């Protein structure tokens, strides 16, 4: 019989209850309790009927009569039991509003209800083929007497019997405590269902709509009119939602704190500017791939007095003037985090204005902003006095001089610098003795910048003596000689070091690293450094006192090296990756078992010398360790 969820994926109801997504029971029916009335319970198709000896056949009653019977039951358990009888009964019970039940209970003072007060602390999630109206109705019935549904997430479509307006209407009727609703790629739900939510779920605080092609401004306006407590609104790829809906939200939802709008072609300046100028409590704003212009971005600069987190991405119609006004308007005094991606209007002049106009900016991320050069980066670094984290990605006009100049300019608070795929950086030796060191920098990530070589690394090492976390993934040009100055200048002691893909490095640099930083090093990644041999494992075992995560995937490691690690009594590895180490064989199994007393994770993927039987034995003996093979 149809119900909410069973783990086999079929729509079935069971007399003893129906398990929901979390393994709990939402639709309840006591297997030992006699029914108050004799009804023809059907199994399988719901269309088959069985003959029961009964004075009255309830199944032939019209829906109106059954509805009156169900709403007069004294408890949620009894209504849930009735919902288990058939799909028809389930849909009828799920359509009963709470106020209709309470009216009857008050009239019957001798039969008090013992249902749990619905304050909305339960969470349910439906995905893929499990997202059906029947399962949704069962959630409504099952949660109504056990605390109330507070959060509901529906993702993906059941192509045959997906969630429709009817299912969402059942939620609206039975779950007035709903505070959060998320609809992702639910193509059969439109304005009618969302209007019911707005009409009855007045406690709603968060609405998340993604790829909802049939929801229009009408549905969003209904939410705005009925849910004044709305604090979070996320809209993505909703082609029929535009300015009118956003203007209603701006006017009727004064408590809005977070807004995210992405890839909605009907959204323009009128909708966005209304939100930004009216929602005085707005603290988090994300605008992506929208047809807005300089006007909207300027409004952010003027009215965003409460904004702390701002993300702007793919705004192709915003020019330099828009971003420049956003900075000089001086309205973003509380801005802490700013991310700008693929916006051609970001130039040297505009980024300098942003640095000056956002005095409390701590995190700055620029991705694919191709018109910002070294001069803009240095000017921004000088003006952004509170900056702690700087992330630069695919900005190809930056050179070595810009990065070094930025490091030298930000003296006081910068803690983390990340540079990813900036192809304009070339390895040129520059005299750094006249530059001011960046004493505050603790974390450095230079990833897949192929022009960043040994000379650049040596300069960074001299400028940043307090580094503790270093990630040099993909810098295949660096050598032992280039990395050594950085290691020698790290006065605080390295804690994490990621050298993935740095294939020119050898055992000599590992020996120097463990000698200089063995007392502080906790994570070391040498993935793809094929010149690393067992000699490195020997010095790691001798010198690294705190190491808990070691990755030597793709290195020239043999069974002898694993044996050395297992004999290091002071070493307490928790994660060990040997993926792609072709020289490791079944003979290392005893050493891995010994290491495994402390291991939580072991990666043996692509270790062709280790057979499946050995892996199975390891899995049996190392039951606390997750083994990938």
C-alpha cells in the first residue's frame, strides 16, 4: 500500500508503520490494537478489495464523510493508523488542518488529545524517485503528532509520480510549524503549491528554490504576503521569477538577512535594487549571472550598511564605474568577506576604491577578473588595512612583482595568501632586501602556477618567516635548492606541507625538512614526487614526532620503507596513503597491521602488488580503519 518511504523504494504502507528516510516511523499504526471500525484493508495495488464481515462498509463513504470522521479522532496516532489503510485515506488525513482538529477536541472535553505540541523541530528530506506525493503526505501525517515538521527538503524528480502541488498543499495544511522549505529540480510544483505554503505556513523563515520552472512571481508574492518572518531567500535557475516577486519580498519581509539569486534572466535592476535598499537587516548577499547593471552594484555601496558577506559573480553588464561607486560610496563599512568572480568591470581603479571604502574587509577573493594588474593589486593591498585572507585565482595579469609587492604592502594582519592558476607569474630573481617582510603570514598556497619556480619561492621564504602551512601543489618547476631557503626561513615551524606534483624534489629536501621541522610537522603530502624513496621514510620515522597524516602516493616506496614506519614507536600516524606505489607487495601486510593500531584511514588504491585476499585480511584485522583499495 502507498506510503512515505520504505528502503526498497516502492510506495507501500505497512500496518505497523512506514519507515521514513531517516529510518524512523512516520505513519503509525499499532499492530496489536483493534480498529474502531471494520474497514476493507487492501494490499499491493490499492485497487483490490477484500470482503470483511462488517455492518458498515466505510470505504463506500464519500470523501466528505470520511474527512469528518478522521478529524474527530482524538489523537494523532489514531489518524496516523487510519492513514495506513489506503492511499485515499492517507491523502484525506494529510489534508486536515490543525485548527480543524483542535476545534473538535475542544468540543469533546472528556477525550483530551495527547499529541506533542508542534513546534517544528523535525527534519525530513526526499530525493529522486522517493520524492512522491504519497511519501510527502505520510510525512505530514507522521510528524504532525510528534513535534511538527520544521525543515523539509525535496530534491530531484520522480518521473512517474513526482511531487506535485497536491503534495505541497498537504504540507501547507498539516505542517503550520514549517520554518524551512527547499525545492530543487521539482518540475511538477508551481504557484498553486507555493501559494498554499504562503497562506498557511506563517512561521516560514527560509525558502530555497532551484530549477523550479513553473514557479512565477505569483508564488513568491504569496510567500512574501504570508511569511513576514522570512530571513533567507535563495533562488537559482528559476526562469519565471523576476522583479515583481523580489519587490514584494523587499516590501513585506523586513527581517530578511540573507539573499542569493543566481541565473534568473527576468531579474534586473528594479528587483535587486528594491531588495538592497529596503532590507535594512540584510547581511549576506550573493548575486550570480544576472542581467543587472552599474545601478544595482552602486545601490549595494550606498545601502549595504549591514552587509558582512558579499558575493558577485558573472555580472557581465556591470562596468568599472559600478564597482568604483560601490567602493567610494562608503556604505560597506561592515563588509568582512568579498568574493568577485568573472566580472570584467573589476579594474585597478575599482579594486583600489573597494579597498579604501571597506575598512573592515578581512577576506578578499578575486577569480577570473582579467583586467586587474599588479598596480591594482598593490594599491588594494595598501588600502585594505584589515585584510587577513587574500585569494587570487586565474587572474593572469598578475606577475611575480605584484604578488611580492602585495606581500610587502600588507604588513600587519595578512594571515593567508592563496594564488591559483595565475599564468602571468614568471620566475625572475628580484632583490628583496629593500622590501618589508610580512611577519603575519602563516598560510601560503601557490597552486598550479607553472611559472612560479625556485627563485620566486626563495623570495617568498625571505619575506614570510612565520609560515606554518604551505601548499605548493603542481609547482613541478621547483627544486631542492629552491625550496630549501623557504624551509630555513620558517622560524615558527611548519605544521602542514603539501608538495603534490612537485616531481623534481628528492630525498635530500625531505631530510632537510624533517631535520628543521620534524618537531612541529603534522601533515606531509608527497603525492606524485616519484624521486622520493624509502630513504625519506627513514628520516620521517626518525625525526617527525607529531606527524599524523602522510601521503607518499606514486613515490618509489617499497615494503622496506613501510617496515621502517611500523617500527617507529613514537610515530602515531592516523592517515597513510600509499596509492600507486607499485613496489609494495603482499609482504608488507604485517607492517600495515602494526601501523593499523592507530590508523583511521589507509589508501592502497592502485597498489597492484597487493592482492585482494591481503586487502580482505587487513580489513578484518583493522576494523577501526577505513581502507581504500
